[in-house]
C-alpha cells in the first residue's frame, strides 16, 4: 500500500484554475464581512461617537451636591433664634459589604430596631445600582454617630452623612412668624428656578423661612469626581464651594417675645408690640405656638390631624389671620370721628342710665346700672361707657365712622410681608347693600359704634391703629425684617420704616383721646387698671368682643361660661403716654373681659420693655 | 523529508512574519494599557510576550517539518486532542461553572483551542483523500460530519458555545470550499435550521440563552448581561475619530469594561486610537488574512491549499465574530481575537496555524519527496 504522503502530487493547470475561482469567491465573502465591520465601526465612532462619549463621561463622573448652610434668623439685637445643626444620617452601600446580612444585623442592634424594619426600608428603596448608598436611618443621635465611627472596621459599607438642618435655639418661639422647612414638592419644583432648586431640597414652607427662602438658602456647591465601576472615588475633578445663605435680622426682640409667649401659655390669641415711630414689630406672637421640631423631616399625619382639630387652632396665625370684632377698642375710632366731625367737644356730656333708646328699642350699656350723669369723653373712654359712644355713632353715621376707621388702617391689609394676611371688615351702607342686598338699619350703627356688629379686625390692625394714635397719626407698614446680612454680619440690604398713610386727625383730637386712654389705665374707675405701671404712664383701651349674645349667660360669672361662648378679651395700649415709644395689643381668645384677661399680659410686655431699656439704655431703642 | 533545503530559507515568508510581529506589538501595547499591572504576579502583557516567544519557537518547529507529513498523522493528532477534551471534561477545575482548562502548572491549557486547528488538519486530510471533484453527496459527507461532530459535542458539553460554533464554521467553510452538490447544500441548510431550533430549546444553558436574548435587547438588563455589550459599545464609540490617546482610555482603566484583556481587547484599542487607529488595525489584520489566501493559492498541491483555507477561515471567523461582538453586532460568546486577545492556548494555536501557512509558503516550489 502506498503511503498517503506519496499520493500528494502537484496540481495541474485545470485544478489550479478551479481553486483560484473558489479563492476569489472566498475573498468576495470575506470583503463583504469586513465591510460590515468597517461600517459598524464608522457608525459607532463617527456617527454616534458624541453620544457614546457622553455616556463614557456619565459612566465615570459623579456629581455631588453640597448643601449650602442656610442663613440664620436673628432678633433685633443679633441674637440667633434659628441656626443650623448637622443632621446625621446612616448610609449603607451594598457594594462595599462582604457579608451584608451580618452588617445589617449589627446595625439594627445599634439602632435598636428590628432587623425586619431595616430590611423593609431597604426594600422600599427598590431596584437601584449597588453602589448607590441607601439611607438606613435619618437624624440619629450623637451617641449613635460616635459609636458607629468607633466601630468602623466592623461595619463595612456603613457611612455617616451629615446634612445641615434647622436648630431652633428658643424652641417654638415665634413659630408662626418664622415658619419651617420641608422637602420641596412637585408643584414648588415647577414654579422655582431649576438652577437653584432640585428635588429632595429643603424649602421654606411657611412664614419667613418661605418668604425669604431665596436669601436664606444660599447656593449649593458641587463636587465632581471620577469613580471606577464600583463607584469608588478615584480623583476629584472639580470643587465648587457652597455659598452660605444670608442672615435675616428681625425687628423682633427676643426678650419681649419670650415674655409674651410665656404669658400666653395655655391660651389662644395674639400679642403684638410695635415701635410706634417705625412700625417695627418687637413682638408678634400667636398662641398656641407650633412645634417646629415636629416639622423637621416631614410632619406625621397624626400630628397634623391633631393640629387641624385642636379647638385652640394652633395652625392659625392669629396676629394677621384671626379676625375678631374689635369690641370697645373701636371706641377710639368712634371718639376720633366724633371729635373730627364736630359732634362732640371735650365739654360734651351725655347721661348714661345704663341704656340707650332708639326707635323704642333699648341698647344696654355694659354697666347695667349706668355710668351716671354728665359723662364726658375722658370718662367715657376711661370707663368704656357704651351709651356715650352710641350717641356719637348715631350723630356721625356708619359711613363717616367707616372713613375714620379706614384712615386708621382698619378694614384693609396692613401690608406686612407675611402671607395670608386678612383684611378684616369695616361695614358701610354701600357694603351691606352690595353684600347682603339689604339696606342699613340704624340700630346696626349702634352696635358698630362700640365695635360689635359687622366689624372685624385683626390684632395687627388694632396695633397699627394704636401706634398711629400714639405717634400723631402716621400709619406705618408693619415691619418684621430689619436687614439682610451676610454670614460675617455685614449688612447687605436694609429695610427702612415705611409710612403707608395718615389718619384723619388733628393734634387736638389726639390729645383728647390720649387723655381718655390715660384715664382708662390710671383714672378713678379705670377699665384697664391692671396695665398701670409705677413709673411709666400707660395709655390704653380695653375691649370685650362678644362671641355670641346669649342672655342665658348674662348673669353668669366668666369662669362658668363654656369656653367657646366666652367673650374675646382685648387690650391695646401705648407708653409712655406723654412721648409714646411702643404700642402693645393683646387678644386673648375667649378670655373674658379685656381689663382682666388681656391688660395684665400687655403690662408684662411693657414692663419687660422698660426694664430692659432702663438697664441697657444703649441697646434698646 | 527532514533535509533543510537552501531554497526553503530563500522562500521564507518574511511578510507573514512581519505581519504577525506587527499585530503582536499592537497586542502587547494594548494589553499594557488595558492592564498595566496586576496584583497577582506577572503582568498580563509580559505573560503574553512569553507566549509570543513560545509561539515563534513553535513556528520554527513547524516550518522545519514538511507540512505534508500531517496527512499521515492526522488521526493520531485527532485522537490525542479528543483525549485532551475528554480529560478536561472529566477532571479539570471548574472555572465559572465551566470545565475548559487543563492545569499544566505554568499555564492552563484550553484543549478546545488546539481542537480547532486539529479539525482543520483532519478535514484537509479527509477532503484531500476523498475529493472526487464532482462535489460531495450527503452520504459522502457523513464521515467528515462525524469527525467534526465528536469534538463539537464535547466542547458544547464543557460548555463553550463560542469554540463549538467555531468548529461548525470551520467545517462549513472547508466543506463549501471543496464543493458540495446543490441537493446536499439545501439539505444541510435545512438541517442546520432545525438543529438550531432544537438546540435553542434543549441544548443551550440558561445563561447562554440569556446572553442571546440580552443581545437582542441590551437595555432590558443594563447591569446584568447587557452590561458587557453596552460598556463595550461605549468604549468603542467614545473613541470617536482619533481616540482618547494611548493609556488615556477611561472605560478600561476604571474597570467599566469587563474582560478587557481577553475578548474585549479591541474595545480598548478602539477607545484609545479611534476610528483611524482601528482602520489601521483592520488593514494590518485583514492583510494577514488575504496573505493567507494568497498562500493557499500558491500551494503546489491540494492538501496545502485546503490546510491554508482551513487556517485562514479559523482566524477570519474568530476575528469577525469577536469584532462584531465587541461592536454590538453579535451576542456575547466567548471568542478571542486571534493574536490580539490575551490567552496562551488561543495564541499558541493561532501561531501553530501561522506556522502551517509559512510551511506551505516555503514549500511552494518544492515537489513532494
């Protein structure tokens, strides 16, 4: 048998030609396939190159937002009311952990939680890349942070994240005014500039935190860094430091605000103190206050419901949103109208038998047995004689009363920067026709002239009115922010006092009213006697706003009337009477009589003000 | 037979050697960029350099022997490789659930690699002996089909889909080259489709099936199997016209690209050298392929031609499938880019194939003794 090797022979011409043809076909096939590769290469690198270059960049570059420290909120003497504190969160990165179950078990122990709760939270985050950290727990105690830091090596994948958060140095002080922060919602996100606001940001939801959010929040910083496939940082590419937010210096005086809120503890109502020469608010307190800490990290539905259904209505800012009949404080308006319209003079007197008769109907004075004969303006204001003012009301008429009321800032928004201010109501004949399609009854003027009936005012309006009476008739726009400062304390923007109108007064009329108001605190039978101070002359007016007129309770002592049927107690005053500096108004919801339930609170604020002024004559204005 | 003719040296294929050296240089440079160092001993580019040196030694050994001797020993070779495959299936250490390697101490032999070359030699011998010139009938194809089928089955069971597919491609390429009857061709194509269908249902492992599904819709699983395809496309695409520059690729250096020294080595090249650098690579690489076809034509005998066709198709199909995979045109299968991907078994097998080409080239004027 021939060896196979020997069978191999050289090809002849014909065989060569056949092979050549086949190789040619092979070449065509190969060239086709190579062409496919080249076209694909061109498509990926040239045609789609930019897209893939972007994707490569996104692959490796991570962007980290650095939250800017939010500006502080200061009182008028630069004492910090709200500052920042770091909020510590526990982060867990699945990728870093060799034995994730063990680490989680340990963490659950440290957090004193059930492991199933921890796992449930992780599951809630859902499907996401392994290298993205999950927040295991927010706002952990400082001790926990220290423990975790000390046991770092036993807890691979666990990290502590520090996020700036609000610190309320005086708990819930001025809570309605200051407001709170919460995570931005979709609606807000749509309306705000997308360069400054991002999902997950904290944003002011109420009060000054909301109104001045843009100034307080500062500008976020940014860190660009390169990561490998495990998300581990390789190098920092770029760092933009955050710009801290600006501080807000308020007109509020911490000491006075604290006194006012302490006095209002357990009550509902409002306390306001205003610098009569500038309109700056030294106190703006609404009771009960809100628990601001509860709002950090989002308030629970339970707490929210509780607040909504609380009869003391903590959610309502009673200083600007609460509308109450002004009661006898309105007698200032009636007195002014009477003097200005020439209906009364200081010598004018009326008798008060305890009632006033109009068209056969008797309108009682609060003093059922009457104030006696020959009551003049001073005595009428001092003892709050209703009958005297019924007479003026009838002479002047409701529309004239309204003109003076409005010139004192009632029935319109004061223009304070806060949101949702209510305008109150000053009734006129035209108003009633328009609103109720009824003509004005003369008897209604009687009610209006002592601040009952349709009249509605906010405590801030009453304060502004009193301040105007005190300062010679100038209405100021109530001011709450003195200045915006940078974090070094340099003033960036100042808010000067803003005059917004002039009351229809004369010096003579004001002097007469002043005399009556001084007597109302310091006179022989003063209604506001409990606001009397030893060294400082206080001028003031009590008010008792009827909530409902129930004959049933007319003989009953205040304490025995169910709370919701009790009258609102008003007291508005200014001091020193001869050269006024400060106006204080107190509204004690369902407190009963102004003289007993509101005037002492006003006195406490005044005392705090003047004590402080005497102690440090330089710092208090 | 072993006498060394002076003409042999005169006819030495310097072009082919130069091409291999050039691709080798690109390979080493690329490996240096892909994995400049390793925490476990010798860096891969150095290891690959050693394999290249061994490869050149292997070439020297092969060209010193007349390739025609292979026609005598092909069944011996065949038997030896089948034994290796059986051995690896039975005893080798499972790496990632597969049993492809035999640990030889200094390196892990992957017997499925020499199996490719073994099939080339076996088929070349068989077709050389049986060729009638009129085209094969289905009946006549039975024996070569069995010859290819046995290693194919063993490698599929390892499981190594890529290499098994490669055997099929070699079989088809060489069989088509020796000419089939039309009826045979039609029957074969029909059977192929049928087998593919059955294979999808019963033969493929779940992960293999998933790879193909992922390929068809890579976005659906961007952190799982689709990850390879997407990251590789990002690497290639982001190279754009001129590339990011040597050693400047980010996809590889930051670990985004998996298997970047083996199957996805070309992604690194394309990222760093861009479109023009890649075209240059293609030019060199495919010039080598066409040069192989040129050698096939220059052979004085049919056995040499068939051997060359087999070796060229072996290199070409691996290269095409690898490149198409890297550029997202084909699903991810384990398939190295010959001479360019890191890996001793693949490199030595390819170098042996190059040695056969050179041997054929050198003996183009030499009649069988």
